[in-house]
C-alpha cells in the first residue's frame, strides 16, 4: 500500500534549489511515444564509484529481478503469458508486410500490452483492445504456426465481455468474480472473506499477511490456497530468482545482506509467511548497505480485496549526498509524530526505526516496470513498522528523468492549467523540489505515522484500504510541507516554497489528472482517487468558511473555481486555511483507519474520489489533447554488461538501449521461464 507515483503531466523544470543531479549532456531521455505513454531512459549516477563486488552484487540482484517479470504477467490475468509469447513470436518471426496500417495497428497493440504487463491498462485497469481486425490478427497467428491458439487468444484480445477490467471497483455485484486479475479462481467474495476469517488469528500481535503469496481457488467444492513458490505456482521463475539471489550473496558487503538473501530464498522455497516477516525485519534493520533491493510479492493494489501481493523487483544505489535531507527527517520523526494534527490516541508514543534515504534505481521489474513509483515505503506489515520501523526512499534518478523528459517536450501542462503567472513562476522556482519534499514526507514519515487501536485489523478498510492509506500519507506530507520546522531544519529553502506543491496538488486533483480517463468513466485507480478525494473534499469544505487572521475575520472560499478566456481554473486564495483543511481531513482519515471504521471510509471514497464532473472532464480532455503530450511515462532499464578478461569478470559497464520493443523482446527471449 505504500508507493508514490509520479504524474508525468505535472512535471516542471528542475529548480536549482533542488540540488538535482546534472542532466547528462547529449543524452536523449524520451525514446518512444505511443498511445497515451512515453518511454524514458534513466541514468545511474554513482555507478562508476562502486567497487567491483558492489557492481557484481547489483548485477545479480538485477538478474533476479528480471527473472521475476513473468510472475506479474501471470498474476495480472490468466492468459497473459500465452498472449505475450504469441506477440513475441509474431514480432520476431513474421515474414509478411510490416509497413501497412494493419501491421502498425498490431505493433501498437503489442507495445501497449507490453507496457501494461498484460491486456489491461496499467493505470486505468480497463481492457486494451487491438485496433487491427480480428481476421488480420488471426492471419498473423497462422503465419507463425499458432493457428491452434486462435480459439483462446482471439476472444481474450477482442471480446469486450471477457475480463473487461483487471480489478473491478463497482459498488454492485461481486468484485472478485468481476475482476480479471488472476488471484482467485472459482470463488466468490463471500467465500474469500469467510476463508480468511476462519484462519486469521485476531489475537496475534504479529500477524502474517494472510494470502499475500497465494492464489485462492476452489477444488472439489473446497476453497484452498496455492502458493507462489519454487515447487508451486510460477515455480520455474522463482527457481531462477533464487539462483541469482544465491549468486548475489557471494558478493555481499556484509553479513546482514547474506542473512537477508538466505531468508528470502528460504521464503521462496517454503512459501512460509513467517519467514517473509523474518526477512523484512532483517531487511529493515540494514541501514548501512550501499546497494539495496526489493524482491517479492509486495503491493496489494491489484487485488479487489486488498490482500494479494503483486510481484515486484527493484535494485538501487544510495545517493549519499541527497540522503542528507531524508536523514534529517528520520532523526526528527518523533517530532513530526508528536505534532501531527491527529487524535493523541492514534499517535505512536515511540517512533521506532524510521530510516529514509534518496536512491538511484539500477533495475526495475514486475510491478515497478515499465511504469514505476518515485517513492517507496516498506515493509507493509503494521506490526513490523510498530516494533522495528520502516524504510522509506525517494527515487531521485527516476524523478529527474521525468523532469528532463518534460523539458524535451514543446508544450507545457503547467502553462495550460495554471491560473496565473505567479503560479507558473512559483512552480518554475520551487515546483520540482517541493514535489520531492512532499514525496520524502509521504514516504519517510507519512506511511509510518499513526497506529491502529488494539484489535483493529490492517485489512479492516477492505477495498478502500489503498486509497485511504495513500490519502493519509499525502495529507501528512502536505500538512508538514508548510510547517516552519521544514525551514528550520534546512530542508525547505524558503517559507513560501510549499505553495508550489499546494498549487500543483489542487490543480491536479481537481482537473489535470482526469486527462487519463476516458470521458464518462469513473475514477478508479487508488492514487488518482486519493488525490481527487483530498482536493475535492477541501474544495467543498473550504467554501464560505469563517476565517480570522491578521487582516481580521471574514468569510472566504479557500479554493476558487474561476473562468478566464473561456477556460476553467482552480486557484487557492488562502494557503494557511488550506493547510488547516488538510489537517482536518488527515485527522478524520487517521481516525477511520485507527478505529477500523469501514463505513466512514467507504463514504469518503464514494463521495469524493470516484465520480467526475462530466463538464470538467470534457474540458480537461480537450485542453490536454491540444498539447499533444502523453500522460503516462515508463522506463527502459540500462543494461548491465559484464566485462570479461582472461576468463574473469573485471568490470560491469552500463549500456543504454533506445528501443522499447527491443528491450521487451530481449527480456522475453532471455528471462522467461513460464
């Protein structure tokens, strides 16, 4: 539940205050654009300063990450792997015309499926359809000797009634049965909830994440769990992961890294979630390693019931200089907890083990590839956070790649949707840095803040859990971005800098982000729901409020909806009052989570997060279309290439591929076990 996603559409020019890494000269960041996405390359600062052993460690961890890619495809929908193999075969071996409109339409579909890791849009979760004809698609299957698969693959690709959504969020019907995601088979929502209620130990102070690494199916009338492990589901891919984890262990810098890898291999072998918890405890204690990683079944966004973990791999290097600011936040975690605008009952009396750092990604895979978060806070288990702490990271080279890619674009979202030149100037001066600080606060402190009351389950919010948790962390970051403490600590460069993030957040939450959604559709993705919930709640609750300050007492609208030159804008009239609204909403969402108030959480999400004003939506789509920009970004991984001399590896160098399809086909050929 703890990821922070970058909106490429709100990226602004990097500010000097940010201390950002310098843009690599003559390096082209944007290498492909299609449908609603652009493909970006990222560089890895600091790679050449690593020791040979550290490079070897990162290399084998990256190989392990690549071998896990198939698992996510398998999880996302039942025939994804079969379809992918067919697409790869056609792209590699088709001998016919590759210049006509039909082929171009097919290639576009293949790119979209590769980007989404399956047949459903990576963000909106609706089914992606080919724009070539079904007959043409069948002719391609015939041409590469896959005619016998047409009966399965053609309806899988073309039938709008077959797996229409990866994760169903409808308030009507059975969201398990209506979801295409491959976590459940032959079971209803009622059966799933009854099964886990029957096995959960509600008195366990250190509960496992029931169901995190299993598929729930019905066999012979009985509900059973099938684990993803070496001799279970996706076993061949997991075996390859374990081989590379074992190889990485030979180059570990310290004993903690070796223990982590041994525990992770044991977990993949047995499927035992107690071992997974042991791994996470050991992992969170390791605050000194230069190279770190994420590898496993992690986030539950794709599960309609918020329980199953999507497979994810991530390898990274610590940015020592940039981490100075996050280390300041970590050291002051107790101050932020004590001064959070929430009920004292929900505050942690002792904040333990909050570590934060800035990292540079080395390899992305699974649920983090090609689209990736810009911040991560793990582990997800509330009791591990309580007793051992958490790790929070801001991924600097990904954020900078987004910004540098935006500089390569001819038109600006900022200029189109910002109301005033003052807003634009503030965004250019502070926007990128203020966004990074918000990410730091969201990940480093927001997710780790607060506590559940005794007896409240971490799954109490059900299908609304992810949206509410992301809103809680966002609000924590928004509230404290404006605190004088941030300037006192030397993190914010100016007392007014936070206003750039407030401007961007409200503009995005009430308008800009809807360019990602087809007209007439609802807002269903958890991060987009979170932003809409916050912005719309503050807009509604900030109308005609009584406000007193040095200028006296009066009634104000904290956020104004205004029209200029026939276009709609939302502009903030009072930043201090908006901060108070953020505080009020944070207090309520923390109460909801801490008390397990499912109905109140449901009401918040359904009232403020889901339905989009059709007139605003139509206008956003038209204005955004005029910019000819892509709302989503994803990444190509650099290749880590061993340099061999006299039969020994003497170095690992980076190569930067520039073909999206090229990397997809290479990964399919070299890292596919399923």
